C-alpha cells in the first residue's frame, strides 16, 4: 500500500500496460493508498471478470467495492473522488481540460 487512506482502493493491473502505469502514477501523485493486484490476462481472475464484465481488461480501479474502468475515466475519477488529497491532476478550467484531453493528456 502507498500513501494515505480514503476507503479501500484496489487497482487491477498488468505490469507492462502503459494504461495501468498512468493510473499508478496518478494515485501516487495524489498520495492515495491502494492495493495493487497483478492480473494474468491469459487466466483472468474472478475479480477482474466481475469488475469489468464487458471488456475484461485492465486497468480497473475498485474504490469501496465499486469498479471504475478505462484509464482516462479512472484518472478523472481519482481527481474528483480524492479532491482534498494532493495536487489536482486536471486543470480547473474546463477549456484547459478539454484541450488537455484533445492533446492526449487523458487518453
């Protein structure tokens, strides 16, 4: 576990995924404590299948039992759910956020 606590946070991932890495970096920047669960995508766990039944891929962030999928959505979720912790990941200005998204900051 890393950082301070704000409910139970788990990240399902795979070490070689750049999408998982960006979520791990975001959690670290925010100082959010989390449990990392390495997934084998050839033998997917029941937790992964239950948490992301449509796409069954990583990353999946589970916060207090509720799964959030897709790295760009997870980054936005982290920024909003842990707003009082650490620096903001996204610009406060909506236009700046949109430009950042367009340039691939979020995708």
